[in-house]
C-alpha cells in the first residue's frame, strides 16, 4: 500500500459582526477571468490550525510567498522572496484544497496581502470553504474573508483601515515592550474583536510567564499557544 502522504506539505519545489462577507457569498463574474494570474506559493498542506480562536480545527493552509515586513524572529524566511517560488493557478490551488474533507482554508504567508486574494477567496467559497487569512495588515485588504486574523508587526505597521475589520488580534510577544504595542492596537479594534497574546517561539520560556501574569491582570486578553508546534504538525 502506498504511504499516506496527505498530511505532508505540498511545496513549490515539488511541481500561511464586521467580517467581510459570508460562506454563502456569490463572487462576481469578473473574478473568473480566464486571464486570471496565479499566485506565488511556498507550500500548501492539510493540518490543524494551531493558533487563535480556531485552534484545533482541521484546515487547508496555503502559504503565499513574498513578505517585506522583515520580522527579526521570522520562522518562515524562505517565504520572503516570492521569486523563489512557483506561481500556481488558482484552479489548481482550489482543486488541491478540495481533496481534503475539511472546508476551512487558511491563507497565510509570507504576507498574503502583497497579492490580490480576490480570485482565490471567490473560488474557495464556491468550493464550500470558509476563508480565513493571517496577515500583518501592512498591505491593503483584498479578498472576501470569513475570518481575519490581524497580527501587527513593529517592523512594518498595519494600515489603519484593516483594524475595524479584524475578527481577532494576535500579537506576538517577544519582549516586555510588546505589551504596549498590543494595547495600542487593541484600542483600534472593533468591540467584538478577540484579543490574543502569543509567545514568540524562541522566547517562549521567558515570555510565557509574563503573558500569563499580564492576562491575569488584563482579562480581556487570551493566550494563543502555537499548538501545532507542540503536537508536531506543520
Ligand atoms: Fe515572517 Fe510573517 Fe513577519 Fe513576514 S510578517 S517577516 S512572514 S513573521
């Protein structure tokens, strides 16, 4: 019997309220132009969402390539240069996603909003997917999203327009000053936005106790663990 490789990432070398829209939204016809370009993709894989409100849910991830944010602690630096990754047709990306039983698609990066996500999200919705994005917010929002995770980065701040549209705010804590950064963005969110603090992985041992104490004193925040790193899935 052939080994089950459905859990393995498909990398480019082998061929990441006020919500926008809803799962039943019908895309406009002009999003289906045959001239529609593809998107640079670093990898795509079926796994469990490890972060934020939807942690633990089965999800198809598409990690678009390209990022100009430049986080010093970035753990997906291979995504930064989009030219190193293949441009794949949207039809192919949706067909691959549809091969899994889950109907939650998470578009991540890199910084996915460096690309026009309209065509991809329209087709994913037609295929029955809820569309989620994880973004730094540093580029203008495109696409139709059921869930927007805004993860603001000091290295290139978000554009203000995305703040009231975010479903959850997820701030990575690398050192103590990041709590002030988190609060400054929390003040920009709509009242229904969920607020998460997440330890930066390499500093987890140091900052996790700080986050626990912070949340105990500021209980509107929640803790986001990178579950996937503990259960060893992509
Ligand atoms: Fe890395 Fe994400 Fe920061 Fe870009 S925004 S540098 S991909 S952590």
